[in-house]
C-alpha cells in the first residue's frame, strides 16, 4: 500500500505543476504530460490532461486519441463524451 501511495503522490505532485506551465509555457506542459503518460500509463487523469493540452494546441486528432485512452482506463470519463 505504501508503494502505491508513493506513486500517487509523485503523480499528483507532477500533475499540479501543469497549471502554471499550461498558462505560461504550453510546450512544457505538453512534454510534462507526455512524460506522465509514459511513466503512469494506466492513470486516466494523465491521458485526460494530455488531451486537454493537445486540444488547446489544435491537435484535435491526438487529443481525441488521448481522451479515448482516458475513457478506457476510467469508466467515469465515458459520461463526458
């Protein structure tokens, strides 16, 4: 249980840093989210956040792909579609 809490803590520490990066440096936010998806491939929130960054950059097709990944990993995202 301690290992999973450490992983979740790391994930949320990195995820929290996205907001200022997205506002000031979208390219850094994109790189950060891509790294999170690689590091935590089963976390739907990482895929959803990457989808948001991609969408904001006009990469609609890639954003839709990441959002599809999020819905596969977290059924609650299916209600958003």
